[in-house]
C-alpha cells in the first residue's frame, strides 16, 4: 500500500513538472544553460589535467568537482587547484 501511494505521488509530481515546463518557455532554456555549464566545467577540468599547464596536477572528474566548477566558474577551478596544492603538495 505504501509503494502505491509513493508511486502516485511521483506520477502526479512528474505530470506537474511536465505541465510547468511546457507552459513556461523559460523552463527548457534553464536546462540548456545548466547543460552547457556542465559540459564547459568538465572541459575545463580536462584541459587542466591533460594540457601540462600545471605539471603534476590532476583533478578527478567527479560530481563534486564538476559541480564546483559549474557553480563558481573559473575561480572554482582555481579553488580546486589551490586546495590540491595546499593539501597534497
């Protein structure tokens, strides 16, 4: 019985989300913007890892590091590099 109630709540909330996205045109542009920022954050970390710009530095590609660079931008990448240098030499 509990799983039926939770499934119903999930279905209703999913339907409400879809209706909201299609009624307001800005809903889809937000997802596009977030997607572009995620891709650029991953590309920035990849460039730092494999360009040899800072030798011996490797920042792992995981949700925490990509999220940090997505939210903070290039200063976030600098933050991760500074943490890596100060904590791990």
